[in-house]
C-alpha cells in the first residue's frame, strides 16, 4: 500500500511596497506678494562734535577752570600753562621793536635830505620787520599755553590738576556738542538698496522703553570696506540719547517690489545648492533655487521659481525626482508664509 503524503499550499506572501504608487502631497501655487523687507543692524550714538582737550605745548598748569558736566561757550578759557619765560621774551622784543622803529624813522628823514643812502635805510627798515616777526612768533607761543573751548558744548570730567606738568599728549577733559546727535552704523553690501540719503529710519536704544526714535540718513561712505564688505552710514538722530550709546537700527527696503516667498520648510538643502520640489503634470521635479530675504517662517526665492508653479508644501518625505504625485489639498502660499 502506498501512502500518499499531502502538502499544504504555501500562504501568499504580502505584496511588497509598490515603488510606482503615487505619493500623496499638499501643494501651494506660487504667487507674488508685497513684503515689508526689513533688516536690523547695530549702531553707535555720536555727538555732532567731540574732542579731547590737549595743550599745544608742554608746561605746568597755572590756571584750571573745568566745570565738569556743564555747558561752556566757545572761546572760554579752560586752562593756562606757565608762560613767564615767554612773557619776558615778549617784553624784550617789544623794546627792540620800539628802538628799531625810532631808528627807522630817523633814517627815513635823513634819506629824504640825502643824509644817508638807500641801503642804510633798508637795513633799519628790515630790523623793524624782523622785530615784528619775532613779536608775532612769541605771541603765538604764548597763545599755545592757553586752552580754550573751540566750540560751545558740554565738558566732561577733569583729568588733571593745577600744578601738574603736562604735555601735548595729556588729556585735560573732553568736550562734546550734544545739542545734536548722529548715529554711525554699518550694513552688509547686499543691503545697499536699503540705504539712501534723506531716508528716514527707526532707532531703538537699550535704555529706552522699547519705543523707536526717528533718524535721517545724511551721509554714506562712498566705498565698501574691502575687509568686512560693509558700508558705513551716518544718520542724524531726532531725539535725546547719551553719546556712545549702543542702538539697534531698523532699515527697510527703499522700493517695495512684488516677490516670491515660500515656507522655509520646503527648502531641501543640498551640498552645493538648494532645491524645491514642484509638481508638473503629476510628476515631481526638484528645481535649484536661490534665496534672498528671510523672515522667521518664510524665505524669498530670487531665482528658480515662477508664478503659477505648484510647490509641494506637505508630504515631501517620500518625494524624489520623477515621483508620481497625487495632490490632496491645495493651499494659498501667501497665507502659509505670513
């Protein structure tokens, strides 16, 4: 008897993942929008005029009047150095000038009556001119021993005392013209379109209550710094701050133009480029793009996208070049970038 051995039928295996199955995604149709582009940079508040007061010569201080923190008028004498030797020299020259002048007048009378020749008179006249020059030179040395306020401003803290011997590198005090203030700041060269002579900007100081102050750009450095690639800009501040204060400067684009903005999460970073997945005739395509202005949740596309393109905004995980696409939902790109 032959025994029959039966075999059970093998169970059907599960279907493998179908690589050709369409990928379900959400898309947004590209459209332009007006974006208030702004950039924040840092700046420093400066006085309109600001100097350190130094003597023009060496010497011992014999007079000092520095009203610390007070307003002083232009021409106010703030300090004097010992000039006793120069004053004595000045008196000596005055005597010599007086004698030379008398001699010149006497010779002039003699010249008129042919009592002396022209050369003798010229010598006496030259002595008068030489003494006057010596007098002017000595007086200029005396003037250098006096330190005056070159302009009306607020004087700083006194750095020296009466009786101290100082030289031309010694700082007596600072003087600043604080009735008008200016701000210096730098911007990267890519933001050069954001600055313009006469443009109004907003400024915020760290000591303020977060309220912004107006300022007007009145000067721009005519060249870009070759090391930092920055442009230096100066603006007149329409408010009150301490000179030297750190401020935030807010700049906006001079001319607002329509631009394409997309959510930052749709950018696919590559080693040498940036890509965005779009849908054309049901097929996914990865296109290289160039980016520009950024916000917290969106980025400007300056090259690579056109108005009307369908950008994949959700379901990008399984999307590859050439993938079949099944669109689930279409959203407004302007809404999702705000």
